[in-house]
């Protein structure tokens, strides 16, 4: 597999699923690092949330390697995949993090995406949280390939293929006109999180190129490399910034089967030969 993300890929198990092995976020503790919330029972509404990352020495971690401009990315999503939020908590000198989330009743999963100093890659730790109140779970949105956020439409091109790196391209338009002045957000023109439906396995997908590299344009297209660790259904959440506001577009995506490798297989299933799988040449 090509190394598209440009950073350490040697230890896939410690890489939060970036290499296409197990996705991250399925465990509250990994490689000696544990996510510890002050409370795992919260009330609905805009609520303060505080937590620590406890390291192998039993102490709160205070030294992190920034990834995408932040020491820690905090993601919250309800178990029915509604209510996605991506926030950036503030840490004090003792390693206590604090932020606010807008929470509806139900079962939630919180993720901390981190690169502790001295560890050879990123980790994604996940923890279950109960938000009290009457819970009305929502059905999974249809896999339509487009998302509407107010005046903005985001179209998704490309497919997720189990165990293979594939390119996903998201095209942003506003009132049916291409947006060509996206603003950098977290050192990219978009930030994409993918979660596997059923267990919320966490894939942190990597953008192709970055602002200021001389080739990456500020829209309307934003390209990412993604690896689906298994067949199934995934929820994709794209954060993008325009006119000073960060918006989130969400998609439901089902994996497709890879095209046949051999001539014999191609003859047995010729209809696959002409099928477009969203693989583009990489520059």
C-alpha cells in the first residue's frame, strides 16, 4: 500500500485504523493510554465536559504532538450517528481538558484523537456516555451521495472498498455555484471523519494535499484517501469552513466490492469491468 498520508505508517495497530487494520475508537484504553471522563452520565443541553488522558505511568498526559494543528481532536456522536460534533477542548497544565457539547438524550460515544509525545503514532480512544432523558433514536439516513446544509450542497464522488485505499472527492457548492474560496480548517480545506455503523469504529481519513502547497485549490473539490477496514455501512462527516463559519456535511456510504483482478474473473462478471470505482490518478 502506498503511504498517502506522509507520516509514520509502521505500526498500524497504534495508528487508530489509519492503515486500514482495526479502526480506532473501539477501546477506552490502548497502548497504555486511557480516556478518563469526569462523568459518563450527563444531562441534555449544552453541557461542560471534562476529561483526562492517563498515560502508561498513571499520570495525566500533558505532552502531545499536534496533528492537524491541534493537540487533541474531540468527537462526539450519538450511537444512532446523529448529533455529530467535532470540538477542540482546552487543556490546563495538569492535563485536565474541558469543552462544551450540545447533547440530546441517548447513548453517545466520545472520541479523543491524540498523538502522545513519545508514542509512535496517533491513537483514538473511545468511551460510552449516557445522556439522560426520553430518547427517540433516528433511522440511518439514506445513501444519497449529496448533503444539504442551508445554502450549501456537498456532493460525494468515489467509493469505499474494503481493505483498499480509495479516493473520496467532496465538491462544495453554494446556491448551485461552485465554492472556490474555502478557508483552511485544521491545515486542510476540509476535515473528514468516518465511523463504521454498528460499532462506531473510527477512521481518521487524510486529506490529499494541503493549503499553500502550490497545487491544492481552495475548492470546490476536496480530496481524501480513505481505507474501509471491512465491508459495511459508514457515516462520513465533513467539516469545511467558508465565510468564517465551519459547517458539517454528513453522508451514509456503503462499501462496494473491488473490481475483479483476473481475466477469468472479468469474463465471469463482465458488468464489473466498466464500473467506475472512484480511483483517480494521484499527483
